C-alpha cells in the first residue's frame, strides 16, 4: 500500500489524499483551496484528473467546498462516493448557486449540479470495495451534516482518514465509542489539525451555544442570525432556541429546503431534527418560510408583520441585498439584536480569508459574535489518538502547522510529516 497526499500537508482546505494498492487507487476529497490562500497548481493526477480511471474512485468526507468543490476536474466517468444526505444538501446548495448573477460562476455551479447526478451514495459502515481496497465510512460530527471518517484497508494494513471532525457537537458523543468499536488495529491515522494553533477555539459546545442563543432570544424581540446555510445542526439549534424562548422562526425557501431534507432523512432517529413546519396554533416555534417576490428584497407583508412584531422572532439571513432592507428596518429598534455565527476570520482584514462583501454587509450593524468551531480541539485530538493507538504513527493533514503535531503528540506515537507529493510506503 502506498500513500500520497497531493495537497494538504501544510494548508487547510483543498486536500487530496491517494491510497494505492495493487494498481487500484482511492482518493479522499478533492476540493477548492480556501479564499485568499496561495494557489498551488496541481500536476495531473493519474486516476483522478487524467489517465485510466477503471481502477479508481473518489470518496468525499463531506460537502464543504474545500473538500468537494473540484469534482468537475476529475475524469468524467470516475466513480465518486458521498453520504446520501450530504449529496442532497450539496445539490440544493449548488442548484441555488447556479442562478447567481456572475455568468462564469453560475456556469461552474451548473456543471457541478450535472456531476452530482452521477455521484454514488453510501450508508455509514457500508464496506465499499475498489479492487483490493476496502473503504468503510464512519459517521462523525462536523459543521457539515452527514460527514465521515474513512477506514481504508489493503495489503493487511489499515489507515484511518479523519476528514474534518470535532468532539463538541450535538452528535459527538458517538465519536469515541465508534472508534473503539471499529477503528482498532489501525496502522496510521491521517488526521486533520485545523485548530492546532488555536487552543481556545472551542470554548463552548454546540449545546452550550444553543443555550446562549435561547437566553439572548428571551432578552431581545427581533433576532437576526447570519449563519452558514449548510451548518445544519447550528440552524436546528437556533430553531429550538427560538421555540424555547417563545419566539417565531423565519427563514427563506432555500434554507427550508435544506432543513426538510434533514428532517425527512433523520427525524426518526432524534426529535432534534423534527420540526412541525405547518403548525399554526402556537407562536412559540411557529415556522415561517418567507417567500421572495421576483427580485424584490424580503419583507414581512400583510398580517405577518404585526404577528411577528407581537411575538418576536429569530430570522436567518445571508449576506446579500435581498436581506439588507429588512435588517436595516429593524436594526433601528432597541429590541433588535444581530448575530454573526460564523468564523470571525472572514471579518478580519488581517486574515487571508477576509471577505470584504460580508464585512460591508454587516458594517452598519452592532454585531454579537456567537460561534464555535467545526473542528476538533487539542483535547479531542489527543483523546482520538489515545483511543485508536496507531501502530505506525500520525500523518498530519488539513493544517497550517504540521510541526505542532510533533510538539504536542510525540509521546503518544510517531509523527510522520509528509510534504505534498511525497509517496509513503505504508
């Protein structure tokens, strides 16, 4: 078995891992590099972007663009695998992006929508064989819903690729039991390290954050939250916070479509994903799917406006003009609070990921920052490594500081610091 990280040994996002055995190859993730980062041009990759793909397949850990966004650069017939719900959410996102004003960007997303139609889906723990290689997905918690680690087996060797994960989400309680049951006798862990330089990145759990929102919603009547539309658990938490605070919940049809995908596929497992979208008898948690008329901005019309102003609400917004006027109207009130629930680096002009349009959208308002990371903190990484006990070592990926692994985890096992393109004999 041979392992190559084509990109991602010293950067966050845009990672590509290849594992080869007996002429068969599986690739894990093929995404875009994060905005503002140095663009690293890829050489053609045999079995992924060129050449014979009859013995290859691409496995996607989750639907974030830095993990899946380059799927149209693969050879057209390459088999791609992703989680069932993840595929549906990604299709919903890309279908919306196909209609953005920029014709070049719109065309790119239309191509992705077409490629999505050919993607295969898997269930957790389903063993998928690509020739001599067996891949087993393990469901984990991340800020993208339906995210996975992968166990890759061949030549009597076992590799665990963590993808992006965390230990402080709503579904994280299953992480260590899952690893204890299925990820034993592992030779190497390929582990993300997004937060390895940010020791305080996870001050709150997602549940604690939900409770903080509930407290704020009780205090303020008109609540606007700017949050990633695909951070599904966060959005369900906002719904439950609004309901417990006896507020209504408002979002647009695109956001509703994503929530209904998750409700339909997962409410049988937990009532956390069970929203009664149609109930009208109780204002607490009453759900409003706000429609937009043509290109006009969103507004509360007719009887809706006095109803929402009587009982108060939590409304989800995104940083585009269609939400600006309603936000500006209510921002004048002392009963209003605007929350930013995404990574603060997008608003920091000193960061490479600074998003000027997002910054300008929020600039007129007084912002309450309420967020927690989608990635594992140091304690979670340590616990995972202690649980799995990789015999050969840890291989850092998805990190800007791979050298920190040596500093922090050298007592647990060997740290193997690869460079992009290195071929490692497992």
